[in-house]
C-alpha cells in the first residue's frame, strides 16, 4: 500500500471514530490550541498555546465576525464588525459543550450553504440542522442557525432571528474571530447607538 493511500485510510478511520463519538458530560474538556485576546476593536493578540508563539493580527479595514464564547452554559455573543470598525449587529450565541469545545482563533469562512444537514450529527427528524451554514474550519466548525438555549458539538449556534442577516452579509474568506475574552468594552458605544438611542 502506498503512503498516501495509508494516510487516507487512517483519516477515514479517525473520521468514523469522531462521528460516532457521543457526548459524555463527565469527559474532560477538549484542550484549546490558541487564545485570542482583543487589544482594540480591530486588533487581536493571538497566542499558540502549544508552542508559546504569539502574533498580533490587525483586521482594520476588514469586515469580520467576532464570537465571544463563554463556557458555562455558553451564553456568548457575536458581533458583526464593518470595515469602518463599527459594530453594526450583535446577538446571542451558544457554542460547544466541553467535550466538543469550540476552537479559539481567527479563521476564514471557507464554505457557505443556505440549507445544510450535519453529516456527523444528522437530525433524526430529517430536518436540516445547520441552515445558514458558514463553515470556518476543515473539521466542520461553522456558524449556523441553532437554538441558543443549548450547546453544540463545537459549532456556533446563532439565534434564528439574527442568522439570516449575518449569512447574507458574510463572504468567503471573511475572518471569524473566536475569543474567550470579553469584547464588550470595544463594542459598547456602538451597541448603545443601535439598541438604546
């Protein structure tokens, strides 16, 4: 057997094992490989937790989606940030349970699909469970329509009332910033203009 064929076979075995993995509330949390710390509204400090390397990423002048993940109950928020640095939309999200913890990092949107059913976790009812899908990792992590009352297998659930707006605005290659550090100090003034004034 050739080496590439052996690698493909190994990858298929791993994907089958992963797809059959069930949620165990007592399983240890999936370890994070990166940490993203907001420095300003558009500048982020990214730390590789595996090797200690760090870098600063400046998204000034770019549209991007920031997701603030809060682990306990995953009562986080997303923020849509326009290229002029304005937070113009925000809403509730939930993320992965500890065993399937959503990754931290800065990722490009690599696939968009209006109607989509998870291949690894299909809904028994046959109803699509990942509509308005905006995939940002090769492992299947995506922003998509979902209940913000329960956590996921690693994806970011966006409230059904917000996700169509974000889906229409998003583009291939658009950065998705996933952080576990609050973004509210940078977004607060914009949010007051949107929701209070």
